[in-house]
């Protein structure tokens, strides 16, 4: 297949199609009306395959003529009949017809079954049919990330051949650089013979391909870089759930994987910028921005107003940062940086040590993972978002800060968004709700 096909395959393999969720046919859909095949199509659509015929596919509510499209299934040439409802696909078009269709599963690996809880590579699966599955069985899964380390399954099938090459993705833990092993949830990965692309550190998001050997996944490829070779300004359409949103609503993460920036030119359908919130389903018309490795939203259409909104997973903290091995520390509290973290204001991993910074991100599994890093002025009020709890001295504390005027006390045992004035070290004053 030609070079543009390689572009699409690359972005799918990196995200395992976690970028995409179609609203069509779900309770979050605004409408079930299909766009007619004659309507102008985006150059790239990424979403759930909700219907197929002998000559068409339906993705993101677009019924797309596809009889002459090249099809690739998990890296192998296929046909239209190989595509199944629920698969997350990327579709390249010429404006009226599909020219290429790619499907790559999120996971091909062993599941961990603990009662009603199903995990794979540390990612909890929802919507997974475990009626015929037992612990350790190999399965293929496609779906979308509905939250950090949570995947809603839209397609699944068992893997009967134990020699099948497996594909998993997740966040590294228990890294042992001497033995060249690390864990992805319940899977121990041995990368002694692997081709490794990018640095490996705990907290890093990686994709792994390899084969099971006893209780280990023997990796032949480990990808720790997140990048895409989409051409600049490639017009794209994606749909999914907001899993993180920064304080000023200029950057958000869709389905736990991909960043989308918003600006004054972004248009809103059935809502405004004030309606953006973690948990909301949105459909986005966007342009790809190669330099910053993100999408720039041109138009955002909101899903149902009844979407479940869970903003309590977000955090923000401002303070003096110390840094080592992908961990930023403020007031003795650790915040994980990874290959999905966005750095603003000319910041990089090489120049954040000793700087006064604002960190924003997601709290999951008792860990703070940073989505965005910004340079701040110590004379400005601190933005602090999180859960106020009592420290070892029984003082109300938020991200290691305590208030000399007891202004934090009124928020004890609450999740709050506050603005405080910094005094010195871990002391703040005049904390109030940030409205």
C-alpha cells in the first residue's frame, strides 16, 4: 500500500484506535440520521464500525461507499467482508468514497478474570462478555478508552491459536533494566530481544508486540513513542469521550489517548465552551497539527446532555518542581510525566527542574499522571484542584500545602477547585473557590 496508507496505519497502531468512539446507535447519540453517501467526507474518519453492507460501511454516522477500498486487518491485507460491526477503524477517503480502511485491535492478549472484574494489561474492560472466558484466555479486543486505564469493549473474539502474535498496550510498572523486564498490569513483559523505540521508564505508555512463553510475553517490539506522520492540516473527524480537560478549556484529551487543542476559532454545535466537561461525548472536526502532535478542533458537536460527568479525576497543582526519571515532585508528592504529557512555554523534560510550574492531569489508581505542564509566576495565585485531607498533624492539606490562616479547613474531606495565595514553602493563605 502507498505512503498515505502507512500514515494511517501508524496512527492506528500507536493509539490502537483508542481515539475513536462513534455516537451512532448509542444512548449518547444526538441523532441516528445517516449522512448520505454523496455528502463531502473528511479525508480521515476514525470511529466505530456500526454497519456494513456488500458495498458500504458506516462510521461516525457516515454511510461510506467502500467497494473499491483497500482493507487491512491487523497488518494483513483483507476484504470488506472481513470487517465486523464494533471494530474501531480508520478510514481514508477521497471526499466521496473510502479509499483505505484499517483495523487494528486494542489488545490481543491474556485476560485476567477476578469475579466480575475483567482486566488485560492493567486496563479494566467494561462491556466485555466473559460468559465463555476464563482467567488467562487469549482474546482480541477493540473499543474506546472511557477513562484512564478503562476500556469500553465494542468488539471481541477469542484467540484459539496460542502461537498468535499478541499486541498489548499500557503503562509500565516494575521496570527492571538489568533483567530487561517490566509489567503491564497482569502481564510480565520480557524485552531482552525486542526492538525498543523510545526510552522506557515507569509510568510510560507503551505498545508491545510479541508471543507468550509461559507466564511472560516475549516482546519483539516495544514502542514508547507517540507520534504520527499525518500531513499538516489533514482534515479529520473523530468522536469520543473527554477524559481530561485543562483549567482554561484550551486542551483536552479524547478517550484517554489523544490531545485536542481548542482556540477562539473553534465552533460549538448544540452547546458552548462552557459545556465541555470530563465525561462528555463529543464529535470533533479537526485539523492535524504535526509540530505539536495533536489535533486542532474546528468544530465540536456535543452528545447527550445526560452524559456522565466525572470531574473528580482531574487535578491541578502549582509549585516549585524537582524532577528525576519522569517524576515531578511538589511538596514531596509525586506526579508522573510520560510520552503523552504536553509541555507549554518552551518547557521540556530537560528544563523543568527547579522551575515554578503548574501541573494538570488525571488521578487514577492512586497515581497522578500529568497531562499538561505550564510555566507560572510565583507571585500569581496558585491553582489547586484536588481532595483536601488531613495531614499527619491533622491540618487541612491540599497537595502538601497547608494554610496559615486556616482557610483550607472549611474544605476538609472535599474535592475542590481553589485559588490560594502562596506565602512560603508549603504555606498558603486566602484559599477560596475558583469561580
